[in-house]
């Protein structure tokens, strides 16, 4: 085989190098490029009802009740797993101060729980949603008569809440972003089932037993001689016989009978003499 000249060898080396570069470039073109990594955004902080109320600055009594009744923990748990959200009416400290003295202390522990849950609606309501809400609106409180409810009426500028015992208005929006809405109110919402007028007590059923006979008082054995009834005299007896109609009739019939016997005896003796 003929030997290649130096120039030919250089040409072949250049061609091989060029072919190798073209093959490398072809492989790189077919390899997909990975997109640039996106920096993760900030993670949303979990909803904290206590933090919302603390920021409001005038809900100390409500926060204390949420803690004592453990309703606050229940709300936090529901917010993590709720598809409908929650709406909370938050009475101010002045609202609690306007209650009659001793109102909260007079409630049983279960009634205190019901009072707090009466301020919680089991779904998220924006202010505009209240305009189309159907009454009565269910709350999360319940008792012997079922679920406690309230009435909500709304206009474009005002939302009124009525319990049947008291009425109030939403005075401020503390937080409103699904799944939680918190609205400030100037009165404590008093459920009718706890604070409403109680029906009068039913009259006792009549007794089926016959009434007991009253015992006659026993005669006094220590009766003195001066207390004895006076003896009846003959004159009194005579007066009694004359005044009694039956006794007078008997005496008259006896006299008539005696006269008839005497007349019959006389007639008998006269007939013997003749």
C-alpha cells in the first residue's frame, strides 16, 4: 500500500477532528436542558385566633373563656381540617362588662362552653355573604332542644345580629380571609335557650287518694260539777210536752178513748137494769 504523505496525514487528522467535534455538538443538541430551579416562596403561617384577638387589643375576657372552656383548641383543630371555614363573633371587654353582675359565674361549665360556641358559625362568611344569608343561621352551640341559632340581617353598610334575647351589630372586621373570619361585636350574644324567659312551673297533679277525715276532738274527762248540764225540772218537762205537737195529739186521743169506754159501760148497765 502506498504510504501517505505528511500533508495527507495532516488532512486526515483534521477531518477526524472535525467529525468528532460535529458528533459531540450533535449529542449536546439532543440532550434537554434542565430548567432553572425556582426559589421556594415563603410558607404561610398557620392561623392563630389568639394572635388575631391579641392584635385587636380589647378581647381579654373572650381569650380567657376560649382557654378555660378549651374551645380555642377546638377552633384551631377545625381550621386545619375544615372545608367550609369558620366565622367568629368576638365580643369586646366592654361587652362583657355590660352584662349583669354574676352572669358568667352563674353558668355551669357546660353552659359556658355553649355560650362561647354560640359565637362560632360553622362556615366562612364574608361581609357581603351576610346579605344573602337565610335565617336562622346555625351556630356550633347546642343543647337539649337541638342546635342554637341566631338571625342575621344585612345591608350594604351594616350587619345586625339578633339572638331573641339581645341584638348587636358588627362594629369591626378583625380578620377575613378564608378559612377564617373574625368580626368584633359590642354585645355578648346570649342564646335564648339559656337566657330566655323560662316557662311557668306546671301545677301539681291532683291527688287520687280520698281526703283524710278529721278526727273529732276528745271530750274532756275532767269536767267539773259546775260545768254539767242542769237537770230538767217538771215545769220544764210540762212546758216541753205542751209545746211538742206529737205529744199533744197523743194525749187527746187517749182522752177520747177513755170517754168512749165510759159511755159504752153505762149503756151496758142500763140495758141490764131494764
